[in-house]
C-alpha cells in the first residue's frame, strides 16, 4: 500500500487496532471478477498472526464471490466503526468522525474441517462476544474464506472543527 497521507490520523497501537476490529461488524471485501471490480459486505471473525489480522468469512459454497476468489485470490478489505456526523456554521465545518482499517491480502478457501469449525467459532466470538462450538456436519454446507493480510493501515478521524478553525483564521 502507498502509506497514509495524513500520518496524524494513523493508528499504530495494537489495542486501538483491536478495538476497531471488535467494533466494526462488517468488512467490505474488494476482489476482481473477470475484468471488473466486485465488492461485497460480510460479517467476519479475526485473529492475529505475525502482527497482522487474519480474517475469516463464511458464506454459500457457490456463487460469484467464490468464483471470483478462485480465479484471483488477491483482495482488498475495508471496515469502519464509530461513524458520527458533525456539523458547523459553514459547509467546511461538516464532517464525519470514524475509525477504519484497510488491508491488502490473499484469500483461500478453507477445506480442513477442524479449521472450518475453529473459523466459525472465531467469527461468532467476534460478532457476538460469545463462545460457540460447531459440529462437523455444519462445515459441509458453508464455505469458509480465510484472508491472510499482507499489509494494512488503521486510522481514526477525530472531530475536525478546531482544525478547520485554526487553518482559516
């Protein structure tokens, strides 16, 4: 990735990154389908490996998403939380605060039954905060996508009114 333009908004603290991963409940997965981009929102679960998020997603065993990932496993993802609009006296004082994570990675379809059960448990823990276990049979009716992050950035956009006022005095 090309790095972040506004370095003062970058989040590097692992606890803050985990907070964004916990609070964001939907990840948008960008992929290439033939010669065009394709983006799909999905629920996810995550773990960290080598300091980078590994995302687990689940869905149907067939369809456009699965076909696209089989043809080209390169993905880009984005998630955000804490979306709060704010307003001001002039148009330039309006904005939105949020925290986000964007990453580039490689998707693989998980075939191992034990990893599928573990992935479903991780997904449910991320989404609900509760522990669940899964029977082998359930793994036969869903696909599990694992995204290994190659690189990622996290950022927070705070309330900007003071910044705007200081720049326009």
